[in-house]
């Protein structure tokens, strides 16, 4: 895990992102969702704020997206735990998404630059 921490390079993905709970039928015409996760209560989607507003989806907060450019194995142990603990100590919430190649962190939009700085400190 320490090797992954040293090699992680946080990359800010431009844009404002939101989490929305929608109806299944609303997925049919939805363009460019970043993520769809089907929960018991209905689909949760992550989309840009613009897409949410165009589709009149409600959302509670605006998130920035930071991708960790290191290729982390889905079975790697401890990387996200160390990151989320470090950010929690700074009072920053994080919603992590692990995809096949990389981990992605959704953080409060107004704190993106602070999170990048904290991640760079953690990688030293």
C-alpha cells in the first residue's frame, strides 16, 4: 500500500458533479451518466450538475472529482482507508468509487484544491 500511496497522482477532473436518485424510466433518455448504481429504492446516478438541471433531477450537494492516476488493483488493501481517514481528519467528506483501473474521489466542490494538497502530502 505504501508504494501505491507514493505513486498516486491526484488529477482533478473538470466539472461539477452531483448524485441523484431517479426513477428507472428516467434512465432511458439520460445522456452521459458517469455512474449508474441500482439500489433497492431506485437508481442512483452521478452526472454533471448541468445534466441534472437539464433533466430536472434534484440533488443535495455539488462535488468535485479527483482521480488517482495510479493503477490500483481492486483487491488492494488499505489505500482508500488511509485516504479517507486522512481527509476525515481534515473534516472533509469523500465518496469513493473504485473502477477497474483507478480510484475516484468525489469531494465537496469548494474543497477540491485543498484535497489535492492533502493527497500530495500523504503521498510523501
